[in-house]
């Protein structure tokens, strides 16, 4: 069964029942955005700016879809297909948020410091409000634990901050024509590359981290 | 040799990759004492070196001792923290596997600090999951991408009655087989009630 078919079919029932449709972007578009966001988050070594607005849009849609599904007859063949699709969407969201939590936990102190710097410079935070709260509580709980371990001899604690390897290699696909990407490999003689729309390359993450964040390329 | 005990702490942990060995309080205490002694010794030596360094051109014979002493303290502390940190990471994985209540056999292996940490982690994770969307999202479900709507499961223990979300009540007996919606039985699979027949 073609996936697009199901999605557009889902979109139809969603539109039938929801007369006062306030959302401007359609469900297939949201899903596509969400898939892209999820892949980016999955493959990038560092945490990316949060896309909670997409998550929330999609969650709303899922709730509507589920209420609509309940109206369908159990013996209806379509019901199974729709249910499957809803499950897949929910997995997409869960997996995305889980991946972010994992990164937050491992690079906790490093991420919190970066976030502090960003607030000071007046930039947008990467973490959502709730994630930030989680990060702070997690960080505190680890530090408390370390301190109680070192209780016998206070004052000599020194922890190492774990930060992500932003030089790791990633596969990406370009969505735009981009000229003159500097390949930053630590040497002075930097090479430049140009990307055409749809080009796929393997490249160090640091060279293209900005392009991932502003959406010109996506990781695959 | 310095830091040998700390090293054996780490080895003990890395030997059990899956589970969590009992919290080795004796060895931890011994490592702590070693750090404390070395630290005191370093302080004394440091004071002597600082006093004598005023004499110009004098290379103090205590320098190497001091260096080794301080390196040993650092190594000990790193091992000690690594031991505790990695235990917490294992505990964290268990939170995702078993939910907020730990099986009693694991709980006996923990130190009181670790039990504290677990409940703290559990509550801040719970708070986060409740905050997603309007009425929360349980991230512990949907751990694997769904392949099919229904799966075949084998019941491993006498579980008793189990109600599905559409109101059907099943009697789960040991070795009975069921064909159920995946979303309904995912939690029971992680709890070890069901075995997924592939």
C-alpha cells in the first residue's frame, strides 16, 4: 500500500469532521516536516534547535485522528490501516523526543552552558522550556550524587564535561543550491565545495552545522 | 600500587555489562581512604616544598613524590566518579525498561544515594513526559517502529485477567498464545509477562 495514499486519505477524514480547520499546513506537510526534523536530530552529533511547534501540531492531529477512528466500525478494513499510520506517527514523535532527551542527559553540563551563553547573547534557546527544566534537574541530580560520593573529602571534586564530537561525519542531502561551503578539517588550506539541489555528500558535521539549523540541507 | 583498588572497581562494573552488580561499599570506602591519605600527604609535602623553594637554585627532591601523589589522587577520583556515573547510567536504562518501580532484586544492589537518585530521575522524567502536548505522552511506549498492527505473543507467567482498551477481558495463563494489538501488549513485553513470537 502506498504510504502517500494513506496519508491523504487520513487527511480527508480529518477535514470532513473538522469544519473549522485553523491549521494552515496540511497533515502530509506536517508529517514530512516531522520526518525531516527527526532524521536531522537522529544523525546530528549535537542537539539541534527544538521544533516543538511541529510536534504539537502533529500531536493535535493525532488526537483528532484517534477520535475519528473510534467512530469507524471495527470490521472496517480501513480502520486497521489508519490505526497503523497513527501508531507510526506516534513513534516518530516519541523517537524524536527520546533522542533529544538522550543527548540532553549525556551532554548535560555542556548543553546547559551553551544555553546560558545563548540567553546572554539574546539568541533563541535550543531547548524547549520543559526540556530545559528537565536538563537542570538532571544535571543537579548527577552533581548531588557526585558530591555525596566525595563527601569524605570536600573541595577536591573536579568533573569532566562531556561534549559531543561535532567533527563526526554525516551524510546530507541538499535542498538548495549552495556555493562555497568551507570544509573545516583543522588544516589551514581549507577546501571549498558547492552543492546543487539534491546533491548528497559525506562531510564533517562542523562544516555544515549552520546549514542544518537553517534548513538548507537535511541529514540522511 | 596507587589507584589499584579504584581500577578494580571499574573492572568489576565492566564485567557485568547487562545487569548491575551490588554496590561495593567496602571497596569504595577503601578507595576513599586512599584518596584522603594521599591528599593529606600531598598537602604536607606541598607545604615543605613551598617553604624550601625560597632558597634559589634548589631543586627539591620532593617534587617527583608530589607529582606522583597528585596524579594518583586525580586518577582515583576519576575512577571513583566513573564507577558511580556508569552505575547511574545503567539505572537510567532500567528506568526506561521497568518504569518507575524497580524490581526488588535490583533494588537490593543499590546504595541509598542511588535509590534517591532513581526517584529523582524518575520524577523529573515523569514531569517532562506529562508536559508534552495537552495531556502528556508516554515516551516509554513505541520504542520500536511499528511493523504490524497485531503481533503474536506467548504468555510466560500466570498473569490473570487483562482488560483490553475496547473492553474485552482476556485470561492470561502460562504458555497461552494470543494475537493482540501491538500497542496493548508492549508494556507487558517489557515487563517480561509476554514473549513476542517473531
